């Protein structure tokens, strides 16, 4: 096996074979640590600052090892980028021959059976859906992978996708008439045979929680697991180790029942009639929660007789549909699948409604037209450790944002990784010269009613100095909406607001315009990469503490208090510090970027815990003088 230094060193293989490759000592050191971990079958947690080149730092030793490796990323976009861009480059530079595979969740693949029956769904009569269905049908004859990401002309949230893809609920599995042509089955077969497989955290945790039948055959064969963007893992795992019943699941069941009835029965009108009654009960439950989009504790449901009554109606109508489907059991595979879904949803609703234990948090959330009823584990460390024990081998957790004030204790406690080795490599960027961190004077406390006005009073002159070219990141949708209304009359630069267009479209316009100001909340704090002068300023309204009214957070705070812990220092503050690192990380993306970071929150310097945030961020030049901001931009 070629030595790491001979590959990633100043005169190594990658320097000779990859145009623009530059040696980074941090990258080489990380690769050595990863190689050692793989060889010894250990557990490693590593933070690699922006620009370290962590992707190559784990790909090189993974490919060199000759082991079966699973790499998991935070999102599907990163998964595609890793598989289609980074992985081929490294394989080519190393001059090796190996087999690789990309594996996503089932809803990312065309379901031939559902596509062939989509016309029976009432939604197919909508003009846009009908047009998209024709596009899907034409593409289905050309695609070899069935990966719907190939169809770039249809938006990710297009109404067509639920009609032509399957879910864990509605997949017929081996009973499907199109099973032999199934794209998901083929993708899983390739993953079984490959030496290196790229998945995402949702798929990994779906396997861990045994919610994706059949995928479990892949993981036991792996010798090494590399989890990139690992800071996202605790939240993803919490969702999958818990239980959720959504309005969408129930409505999909009702629609699928009507579709399968038309295909396989047709002589028992009570079934579609009961499906319609269930649909109405589900929609009535959504209305009972009120029009606001919100998250709340289960005790709020108990306190509202209207919600309780509507929930009981859903359970009653679901049971009624189950009884009718049971009468024609065996008539057809599609209807039998709907019966199984009825029984499973009924059982899950029972668990949600009747659980009075202390190990789970019961809560709800509403969307514009739907709702989710959730049971989330209070802690996942033991469950995650149990799954790791079932899949022995090397485990590497990496991200640009795992440590808080130089410590990995928070991340380790969340996943039960107390005995893991840890390592931290700072970014190679010249932050003192590339970036200025500005904290304005005289700001009111964030709880004051005039706080957003004060943020804009700071932001407007900064935006004038920067010539637009800025992200304004907010910790709440309310603050974003207010700022968007007030800013429109105060700046002359193009204003792009989250929610006005799809995220990808907003980012494309931001890059093209070159002087725009983009206002965003949570989804723009991470996973966004805008290089060059188009993004030269990031303004953050306040420290990103999670809302204390969030039911999951409140339950975890209460549990920590009962154990005699300090919820703020042990949980709330570390979470906020990692989020701030993510937001600040949007600014400097390569060695030629320069820009100003503005954090408006006075608590950063006035509160004792502020030093943890200061210690967690890169060593930028710091100032409280607005004239320094003007001078910085004048030099660009």
C-alpha cells in the first residue's frame, strides 16, 4: 500500500495528477489518522476546518485499505457530489481499480408499478402533474438507475413524485408485479457487490431502526463506516429511533386504497366511501390544531377537547377501513398492502396516544396542510451504541463543526462515544487577513421589542459598504419576515427571501446577480457553498439558541435538571455554538475569499458564556468600530 505522504504530500500522486491540488499538512495528518483507525478497527471523531480537504483525507485511506467501506453524508446533494465528483477524481489519481455504488432511500427511485398506476390517482388530473407524468414516463424508458435526480426539469417538491416513487409504507416488496425491474432492488444489489458505498445519514439510521426492509443485508458486510457532516447525526438518529405518524401517511393510505380498489376490486363501494371518510377525518384533525404552523407538547393535545375528539375520529375511521379491507383479504396484493398499512398505523397511533413512560417525548408539529405526531427518545446514546456493536469495524465521525470550545464532549455524550479517539485540525485559511469579525456596540438585548430594528440599523450601512453581496441569517421566521418588509425600502440591492422561491433557485440567482442580499433561516446556515466575491458578508441577527418553547428541547432540559445537571451549559449552549460555527462558516470558502462576519447579539461579549462562542470560531480579526468595516471593504 502506498504511503499517505506519497499520495497527499507536496510531491505526491494527487499533486502530480490533479490540476490545482495543493498540499495541506492538516489533510495529510488527518488521512494518516483515518488510515490508522481503519487498520485497527477503532473509533475516531475528527473536526476538520473548512479548507482542510477532509473528503480526500478520508477517501484516500478508505480506497487504499482494500476494505468494504460505507461512507454516509448529511444530505443527498452532498452524497451526489461525493459520488459523482470527488470519488472519481481520487480513484483516477490513485490509478486503482475498484467497485463503487451510490445508494439512496427508496423515495429517490422511480417505482415502475406506481408510475404505471399513477393515472388512476385523482391528482393526475391536475395539469402540471399530468405534464410531469408524461416526462417521467418518457424518461423511464431511458434511465438505467431510476434515480429521480436525473430529471432536473421537475422540482424536488413536485406533486408528481409521491405518485411515481414508493415509501416504506406503500412498497409491495417481493410481491410487486414489477419487482424484477425494480430500480431500488438493482441499486441495493450493486451496493452489496461494491467495495465502497456512498449513502446518507437518513438511510443509515433507517437501517439502524429496521425501517427499511432488505437494506440490513448491506451493513453487516462493511469493515469501515465513515460519517461525514456527523454533527447532523444525533438529530437524524433521534427521528429514526422514534415514531411518527403524519397526516400525509394517512391521506396517502386513503388515496392508495381508492386506486388499488379500482384495480383489484370494484364491487364493494363501502371501501372507497370509507377511504373518503378517513380523508375527511384527517383534514378535520389538521384544522383542529388551528391555522398556525407550530410545534407543541402532547399535553397541549390533552388540554384541547376538540383535538382529542378529532384524533379519536381518525383512529375510529382508520379501524373502520381496516375492517372492510380485511373482508376482501387476498383479493389483490395492492389491497392487502393497504390492509397491512392500516394495521400498522393503528398500532402506531395506539403507541403514541397511550404511552405514559418517561423514556420518550411525545409532541406534535403542524405544516400548512398536514401534521406530524411524534414520539422521540429522550436519549439515543444507548440505542446508537447497540447498533454500532452489531456492526463491528472502524467508525470515523467527521465534520467541520463537532467541537465546542475545543472539546468534543457534547457530541460524544449524544452518541455514547466517550471512549473514542478525537482529533481537531484547524482550517488552513488565513482568517486574520481574510476576514473581519464585527460586533456592534450599543445593541439592545435580543428580548427587547426594538431588537430587529436595531439589527437593521447596523446592517444597512454594512450592506452599503459591502455593495450587497451578503447573507443575512436569522434564528426565526418571524424575524426574517419583519426584516424583509423593512429592508425593501432601505437598500437598493436585489433582495432574495427564503420561501419566495426554491432554495436552489435562490442560490443560483444570488450567484448570478453578484450584489444581492439573501435573507434566510435554518436551512441557509449550513450546507451552502458560495465562493468568490458574490458572498462577502454574513450578518447574523443573534446567537442561535433553540427556542425554549420547543417541546423536545424542554423535555431534555427537564430531564437534565432532574439528574442535577446544568441544561444550559451541557446542552443549549453547545448546540448554539455548533450552529453559530455553521452560520459563520458560510463566509470564507477558499483561500481567495475575503469578507466580514457581523454578529449583532450583545450577549457574545456581555455574558460569561460568550467566551465559548469566541473560542469555537476561527481566529478572525475583530473590531467593534464600523469604520473598520468600511476600510476592510475599501481594500477589496
